[in-house]
C-alpha cells in the first residue's frame, strides 16, 4: 500500500522502532486486509536508527517511512498508535496520545502501580487499550480459563506456568498475570494469593493460591499453560506462540477496533 495513493486508509504510528515488534508490525501492515497503513515510526532520541527507512529495515519497500525521534509533536502524524517498547515509554506515549486525542494500543508489559495510574489518567482523554498479549489465541485461552474456573469451582487447585525467551525482562509475564487476574475476579482465588515461587514452607499448596511459575531460556516466543487440578482429574489449557507475526496481526485488529471507542481504559475483552 502506498501512503500517497491510499489517502482513505487509517494511519498507524509505531512506538519502539526499530525493535523486532515494530518491524513485524510494518510487515503485517503491508499484508493486512484492514484499511490501515503505516504513517510514522518513533525511536528513542539519539538512537542510531533515526533517519533510516523502517520499510527497508523490515524488507517492505512499499513503506517509505523514516524513523523519527520520540517527541510529543510526532503523535499528530497518525490516527492511532501502537506501542511495543518499555513501561516508561508507555507512560510518555499515553500522555502524548492524550494531548492529541489519539487512541493507542499499549502492548508493553511490566508496568508498576505508578505507571499504570499515569496511563489510567491519560485514558480520561483518549481511548487506551492495555494488552499484555495481543494474540487472538490468548484471548480465547482467557475465555476458556474463565469458563473452567466458574464451572469447576474451589474443589480444583489452579496452577500456571509460562515460558519465554531468555531476553524477556519481566517475570511472571504480563499474560500470566492477566490470566491470574481473570480467575481472581471470579472470587474463589483472591488476587493477593498469587504465589510466584515455592520454596521451603511456601511449597505447601493453600486452597486459594494460584501458583504462577516463570521459565526463561532459548528463543521461546511465548507459552502459557493453566492447570486445573481436581480430586479425580486434571485439565490443562495451553497456548503456544510459534511466530511473533501473530502479535503484530492481533495488534492491528485491536488498533482498528479501538479507533471508534470513546476515551477510557480498555482491555482486549472490551473490544472483541
């Protein structure tokens, strides 16, 4: 798609260039059937990639977009933004999008309480969707886990395991925490009873605990398994990501659906 000839397309801006997810998003935008086109790509100030063509870096010659340094003014160049970067960048992105009233999909994980509060404040002025995992498959996993938790009740213990590549910076993953939060909302397993490690006396399973184990190694894109361990049987729900393209394609769907929303803080459940 050419930005010069496809003026009716919704313009998408990317925060986190030239990271691998930004490059995947450029590729996904070139292949999508959605009416979307890349119009801007932002990198941190003084990054060596500034001025380079992100389309060429992503091997997509039909996306002649130069990478720009992050600035609030740059957010006027797109209709909707997608951020795959770092938690502190998420806050800056949310605040800039609030200034220009631009919707934004925040796909970064690892935010602390203060950062989440700042993002929520920005969401009073523009639609913001926080998506720890942008794949449709993980959304389906979340719905299946919620159904199982409601149907099986407190007789079943719930444990969770997630595996990611060795470079992942946060643990447990945002997706695992989102799944645990989904279960906790049902009431049988309170959010303050999540157990992230079992050592010594903590190895004893309490009935309301949700154990969340994190494994790191190799180049694993992402794997999440939720176990329901009952007195007579065991259920396992697993999602395995095999290629990062699914995250890029999912982020585009979320961005497209977020455009028509009013200001507010959204989750994937709100737009599917």
